[in-house]
C-alpha cells in the first residue's frame, strides 16, 4: 500500500487493505486514492508492512492497520481500520513504521519505539515486545550532549542518525545490517563502524 500527505495536511492512501492499513473504516482494497478517516493537521506519514502511522502538528501520532504485535501503540493488540491514538506519545518530531514495530523521534533527540521486539529492534535492552511507546536506551551521548536527528526502521532492526553525523543501529544483525563488524544482534544502539559525516539514514 502507498500513502500520500497532501498540502492541506490530510492524507490519502491506496492499495492493499486486508488489515485496514488504508485507514478508511473498512478492509476493502482500493486501486484509487481514498481519504484516511478523520485525520487533519498531519505533518508526516510512515507506512509499514500492514500498518500506517501519521505524525500530527501537535506532536502526537495516530496509527492504523495490523496490531498483532502492538505496533499501533494504543495499548492493545487489536487491529484498527481507522486511526487510533498512540498512547502516551508526546513531543514527537518524526515517525518511522517498520514491519511489526514503530518508532518515533522526540523533540529532545531521544526516541521511543513500540511493537515486536524479539530481535531487540525496540532498543530497550531486552526482547520484550510492547504495545505502548518505551524509551530507546543509550541513544543520548554525553560530553557533549548529542542526540538523534533522524530515525529509520523496517524489518527487525532500527537505525538513528546522530547530531554528530554518526549512525547507531540496533536489533537483528544476522546479515551484518547493524554495521558493527560482526553478526551479533544488539538490544541497544551500537555505533556503525567507520561511518562519519552522514546526513541521512534509510533502512
């Protein structure tokens, strides 16, 4: 499925809708653009495998679609074909939707994630999944204080671009996707080896 943010800060989506990921109040696929129900003042959109999320102007977020791993963040495991509020998320400046988890960058340059965590992709130091946002551990660096400026996520790992133009990643690493010189998973952010002066990250 695909979603677009419009100039009037509403959203339209199209494509597969088996889990309600188009956000139109039903589960019917659509080969034309359809308006996402009840959303205004949207500032960013993120599409995962079978769920979608929107960041709003008030720095809260709404998500919809599949929720079997808590990736909608509404403190439930119930799918929704209309947008639901991400529970307890405030001060969000960016949102990223993965396969079965979601992450948000906050105004203080920290991050929170929610959903599936079997490979440590939430960055919380354990493998417990969460149906509400929880803090990514160790993303803020001290002396001097440096935080994250962008976050990107997909399947079972997540990466953040840091203010010092380095990158930190966490989660599954079976193919070396964390960039740390080995194939060991990491439950917390680790620095990508030998990468400097990065200005954008994509997972």
